[in-house]
């Protein structure tokens, strides 16, 4: 059972930056670089929005239009960690942010939450002046 823990959320002013981390553990018969990792967010009363995905090797990434050019995902497989660098934050970026792991051996670049098998507990990001 893969275990994911997000951190790095907090309160930031509009135009500011945050870097979220997602640390994975609990591998059984697999390794961290077997998983594509996605980032999602959710606000109360709305569905989960897919933001980005990075392939197991880190060579491929994809982003939602809402964050393209502002958010960047990366990974350090040796540290079993994926990052989400968020720049030029806007008030509408306020949400709980989740990372999720897709155990498929293929990378599709898809941001649908149905693709993902394991989820973290989330970290709150609040953008406000």
C-alpha cells in the first residue's frame, strides 16, 4: 500500500509562490519510479481538479490550462518525492492540494482522477491579502 504525504501548504499573498512536496513510502514489490504522479486540488462544494502529472521517469509532464506557465512539477526519485512549484499565485488557487499516484506502466498525460490509485491527505493552500 503506497502512502503519500503532502506538505508545504500555507498562507501566501497574491503574486507569491509556494512549493508543495509529496513524499511517498510503503513500497511493496514496486519502486517509486513505477508511478506517474499527479497533483490535484479541491475547493468545498466542487469536484477535484487535475493540475499536473509527471511521468515515472520525470521526462514527461502535462498541465491544466488553469495553471500552465505558473506551476511546475518535478520529481526526485532517489528521495521518493514529487514537487509542485507554484508561482504567481492567485486568490482562485485557494484549495486543498493533493498528490496521487498512478500505477499504470504507461504515461498518458491524463489528469482525470479516475486514473489514480493512491492519494495523499492533502495540504491547504490559501492565497489572500
